[in-house]
C-alpha cells in the first residue's frame, strides 16, 4: 500500500479505472463497429498495460492512465459481447449460454488471483506480472485472427419503435 505514495495514489489509480469503464460504456452507446468481437478483443488487450507498467515499475500517472485504458477496453468488449450474444444466440438457449459465460468468467478471476501469489513467490513479482500481461494480450490478439470471429459482423440496427 505504501508503493507509489500510498492510499491516495492507489485511490487515484482505481478512480481512473472507474472513469475508463464509464466512458467506454458511453462510447458504445453510439459507436457500432462493423466487426464487434474483433474490436472488443482488441480493447481487451489494453488490460495488459497496467500489469506491464507495474512490472517496470512506472509512476502513478502512467499506471492510472493504463488502468483507465484497460477499463475502457473492458467496457467496450463487455458491451459488444453482450450485443453479439443477444443477436446471434437463439432465445431458447441464451440463458444457458449466458450462465456458462458467467461461470467461466467468475471462476477464472479467483483462480488467477489464487495462483498469482505462489507464481510470484517462485518466479518473482516482475516475471509474474509480465506473464499475466501476456496471458491477457496474447489470447485477445489471437482470437482476432480466427476467421469465424472475423466473420461476425454487426447486423442491421433495429427500427425505432413507433410512437404511441
């Protein structure tokens, strides 16, 4: 907690993350990228930046900026992913697909946190941070070149509801 100046610095870093998520969410209210899963996964790559900057180590402002960008990218991915799932998955199985999606997402996070300490103890904190950054960036970039993912394009916008 004393690293980077203590609680105030870490509060600033966390606040930058919250602001990034809000602004990323606002962006995708209007922006409709042609290839939503490619754009979303490219945004997820930004999640590696704060880990790299912590490993270097960088100062409070660069880490806050990276946290802002990471949260911004995550918000873009989450919104675009949800839109694709709603548009592409049949209604009779969408709850099952969403349940599996959430289960996997919620299991991976605590599993990664549980492994982080022991891996850092064995390989060192810096190496563990670089490895975690690679585990975010490499699969996120790799999924963008998968033809089936690249073929998923934004469908036509739904017509506006008729006035009452």
